[in-house]
């Protein structure tokens, strides 16, 4: 049933998205959720409150038009002066003054007094058309932004303004230019005037919400005439690289799969997976309570891949990279040398710095730069703030799907136990999404704390059903068969590290 619905949705999206021409924005993630960008030669409205990113998105649209699609652009502002506007975007890694000099961009600040638009009891904005057309012709523009256009019509008669807005939007269509208009969010209507959203062909809403003292910008496409579009809210970030939207997959994703294997880095652990390890491009979860050795297992996985001349991205949300490097030396792993050779890249961030989705957007951006073969996230549970379980599951599903499309193997560690799954349903949601689930536990017998490891599931491959002893020493990690040991509780520390006193029957 799901496959049939997905097929119908794909057919629908292909049909609707092809009924009108579109202009690519070049904004990462945005052209995906609009199936091609903004409506070409039609007006688009971007509405939002203060600080939601309206002006930034509009400027990004123009700059990408020049740099990526060779389309010149006009930016008309009705609020900020052009000098202030250019100064605000000085950290955008683009020489705006040079683009203006080469007639790729055109900036103009318009301030038209109300008496200039009032003639014999009627409002007239023909003067605005003259200014816009002059700017367009000066640089042969294909894109235009009218920023804070609503400020031009504050306190004017709404009934008369409706006709003037229609007149402006129809005029822009006749000029065959792709237009973006920004407006402040209203208290009663979507915009302060309640007019622009009715005549625009596409309406985009930007919001900035604070949850658990963490701010998140979100984007939603409210209207798109003549085209199918995704309906959900999408988190986005703004930095000196531009705007980045994190799309939610609306269709079932088909991607290539691999039958090749990648080693866990521990020979006896690979033996639990038919002596071959994990599938390339699969997702692996190592869960257990604190102190069970999850990070140690992940570090051996990183070491093995680096030695195989693969690149590993290690995302740490609990310990700093320097702390991990120091601690792993105590079990015989020198991660520092792999970092020096750029085979191992660390991403370290405090979980409280931003919400879960924005962390993954940062990681996604890093993936596109570094092109890693494997990724480690340690521990994923530190990122999970209070919130609906469906949100956590949705975000992880999107991220895992993205990694699968890139054929990137991912290893998660998580403070999840079988007891915690019964208490917190979101824990079970995480484990159900991964391909392989390993559990490490502590058992206490005769006043000694010992570790065990076992596989709860591993899709598509034969795997061991046995519970095995799991030992960490200064020589590394070893795994032994419990059923071959006379008394598994007698795990004694030797001077060369913790080893099993194996009294084989």
C-alpha cells in the first residue's frame, strides 16, 4: 500500500512540477522541496516576523542567480539604506561591490512619500513602476527583490491598495522577471496588509521559534500555484556560507545498496557477523548504560577504517576530541595520527548549543565538504531534548536516509538499555530504524563488574545469537565465548590488562 501511494505521489509531483517553468534559487535544500525552485517570471511572497531571515533569503536568491545561473538581479529596499544593506552582507564571502561595479547587481533604496502616490483621491504607484523598470533595464535583470514593500503602503486605504497590488504583480509578470517580495507578518492576516498573499503565485512563511531556550528557524511553503510542493515545516540555518534548508523526505527513497562489508575493527566481533563485519552503507547502533565501552567500540571502528585508507567523521557530543584521543590511548589506540593525516575528522559540539535538527544540518554540511566513508555519532542520546517522540524519529529517519543515498556507513552509540526502551518509547524508535543493533551490558557477580555483548538484530546477514564476554584492556578489546568458560564471573585483572581466566573444559 505504501509503495503504491508513493508511486502515485511521484507521478503527481512530476506532473504538477512540469506545468510551469521554475527558477532555481541555489539555496541548499530549498529547490528540493519546491521541485525546482520559485515560479519563473512570477511573484513570490516571503513573509515572516523580525529576524526570521526574509532579507537574507532574498539576497541569497539574487547572489546565487549571479554566481550560479548568470542571471543579473535588482534589490530594491523600502526600509534599509543600500549602504547598510551591503555592509550587512559583507561576511557573505562575496564581493558585492565588485558585482555592482560589473553591473551584475543593482541596489536602490526607495522612499516615496504618501502624497506622491495620492492624486485626486486615488492612489497611484506608476512612479514605482518607472523606478523598477529603469533598474531592470540598467543591468538586464532576470531577478528582482522588493524588500519590505509593505512599509510603502502603511496607513493607506486597503480597498484601493488591493487594486494597486494586483496592478504591480501583473506588471511584474508582463516584464518576464522572477520577483521576490518580502513582508512582515501580520496580527490578524498573514501579512500586515492582508493583500500580498492573495495575489502572489507562491507564498513562503519563515518563523523563528524558541523551544527549551533554543531558537530554530523554520520554513513552510503555504501556497504554490500550478505546482506540487512539500507541505511540512523545514528547519534551516543561516551562516556565512548562506542559507541551508534541511528537507524532510516526502516519498520513499530508492538508493543503491552494497553487498560489500566493512570491518568493526575487532576480529572476534566480525566473527559474530559471519566473519565479515557490517554492510557498507548500513547503520549500526551500539547501546548500553554508561561505562560499558560504547565509545571504545566506536573508536576501534574508526581506527580500522582509517587504516584501510578511508575517511572517518567522528561526531562527539559528550567528550571533546582531545579527551577522546587521550582516553583511547589507554586501550592501545592512537587516534591522533589519523587526525594528522586527515583520515579522521572530529566534529565536537555541546548538545545544548542548538537543537537536534540543526546539529544534523551542520553535520550534513560537513559531510558534503569532507566526503567521509564512515560516520560515528557518540552518543546520539545526548542530542535528544524533551519533545514528541515522532519528531526524534522523523529527524533520524531523514538523516539515515541521506547517509544511505551517499553509501556512508554510520555507527551510533546510545545510552539505551532494554529497561529504558520499556520506559521511553522513543528509544525503541531509534533502534527500529537501524540495520544492526549491538547491546553491551554490565553484569555483577561475586562483587565484580563484567561486560557482555550480544546482537539484537542485523538485517540481511547471518549473525550470532550468543551472549559473549567483552573485555577492555590496555592492549585493546577482546571478545570470548561465555559457554567455553568454566566460571565466566572469574574475570581477573592481570598486570598486562584485563583478560579472561579461560579454564576451558
